[in-house]
C-alpha cells in the first residue's frame, strides 16, 4: 500500500491495517522459527510498511517531529 493511501484512511482503518501487518510479521517469524520456507524479502517489506503506516498515523494526529521541536527552542 502506498503512503498516500495510508494517509487518506480514517484512524480506525489505519489501526486495523497496523494490526494486520503486525500479525503478518509474527507469522513470518513463526514460519522461520519452525523451519518452514519463507521469502527473506518479506521481512523487510512488512517492517517498512509498518513504519510507513506509523508515520502516516503520527502525521494525521498532528504530532510534531522531534527535529522541529528542537529547532523551535526546546530545552537543551
């Protein structure tokens, strides 16, 4: 799923997608642990999709990035 599609989803759909991705990540880890064949590139793809989704969720919540907070005169 593209990042722009993730940003346009409502919060409930984003949470559902995050749960689905976490379950997929767990299933991949279990397959690897039990010796079942797994495509190694799937680990990175799922991890990056989780990161994309969490970034979109944080952006839609209106949170400021840590870098911007420091630049605006945060405590040192």
